[in-house]
C-alpha cells in the first residue's frame, strides 16, 4: 500500500516541479499535462478554440480518486514550496474579440476559478509578477497562413486560393480573408520590430502571418495583419522617436564593441598561455578573426567555448595553415582540399611545436 502511493506522490511532485520550471507558474491543467493525464495536443486544441475539446475537463485522463489524490499532493507541495496563487485567464482571440475559455461543461464559477489559479514563487519582484500575470492572461494570436501549395479553395465562397495567398483556418477548413472578415487589414512585413510592436498594440484586431518552411519543417513568421489606422499611428510614433531609438541602438553598438575588445583580449591571453612563442601580432590576428566569427552576437556560452584549449589550438592551426604554408596557393591551383591539408600538415606541426616552446 505504501510503495505505490509514494511512487504516485513522486510522480505528482516531479510533474509539478517540471511544470513550474517550464512555465514560471503551475496550475492544475499544467500539472495534469506534465503528469501525462492531459495531452498537450488536446490542451492546445482547446486554447485554439477547437470545438472538439470544448469541455477540456473531460479530456483529463483521471478518475475521481486519482484526480483528488493528485490535487491533494499538489496542494501539499504548493504549501511546502511556499508558492502563492496568481490568477491566469484562459482566453482566445476570435473574430468577435477576446472570449474566455471554460474548462468545465457548465462553467461553474468556483471550479473555473480553481482551474485558472496558478501558483508561482512568492519571491518574485513586482515587475516579474506583473510579467507573469500578463503572460498568463495573454490570449493566443489569430493566425493567418500564407499558402505554400498551389491548389485549394475557400470553404465558404469557393474562391481560388493560389500559392502565396493568405488564408484563415476555421474548424479545419480554409477561408479566404474576405470570408474570414480579415480582408480590411493591411499586411505589415516582419523586420521593423518597433513598428510591428506598435502597430499590433494599436490594432483592435490583428493576426500573425506565418508560412510553412519545408526546409526547416516549421512555421515562420512573415509579418502581421493590422488595421490601416493602427499602422499609420505606429508609423507616426516611430518617426517621432526615431532619433531616440537611433541613440539607443548606437549605445548598444558601443557596448558590443567593448565586449568584443574584452573577448579579443581574453583570446590573446589564452593563446599566450598555450603558445608562448607565438608572435603577439599573429596572436592578435587569430583573436580578431575568432571575435569576428563569434563576438557580441554569440553570447557567453559560445565565447566560453571559443576559449576552450582545443578551440584555441584549432584557431591557431587555421591561422598557420593560411599564413605560414602554401595551402591557399594549393587550393588556388586546384589541389583537392584534403590533399592540400595533407601536404601542409608537417609544416603546421613544425610551426606549432616552435610556438609551444617558451
Ligand atoms: Zn471565401
């Protein structure tokens, strides 16, 4: 009797910890998903408004006993962890506006509130708490698909939907934008982040346009559909504070340059340690090349990797290959790359050995 109950307790607690780590907060629906009692596909379908999953509670694969036990253990865990309640709102953006989603069949207020209540660490600062509350309240975006295939018609009016046209999916069927009541919106291509963010904020109705990339096997964001007025307002704001944003960008660039200089210095030091006899100007050029490839954009972990002794050695070897051997010349003359490498290997070893001596 004792063993299985301990095992179940462990399962509940592991799931709760994983859900908290993944989402920053955890509510019953997240707990059940991480326990494998509610399939994420069903949960997503429900969030997207798929009629099939309308009564989400019915999709939780647990009888009353298991359900109650899991929640009892969850409650004890919340208490032991000192978590505090934060109310999430499950909503969906529809063509009629933002609508609340209900979990139960009858929408019983207390049970709905129970499902909406998430738990989060008590030590979050005000800003983090606000961010979490906003995240929990954020309805899913309307999604418009850019068509990548040739054939297809609007399910409602029968209009052809050629490749490159936009369509909206409703209950698994494609609709042209006119039938979906989205044809009054203008397309704003992705690229200008400030403009996109503002246009979306001002637009009473907006949709994210995505296109499926066969090569990468994922949907990629192409831009937004927003109202003409929202776009105009956003453009006006961006024009007004463009100088300010330019200054911020310039500051960021200066910071990146300082980081790059620091990074170059640490690569030079690493080279000096491993190859004490490497001439300083050559060490500097190896470091500069490494920084060019990596630098501010790659972040700390990649910079750390670049300072790994083996990575330093590889960078030095590449430098020797190009500057102390006739490797490049061999390539120019049409020698196969691997043959060329073989031909210069000895010379590289000789230079490398010389530089290792202090
Ligand atoms: Zn249509």
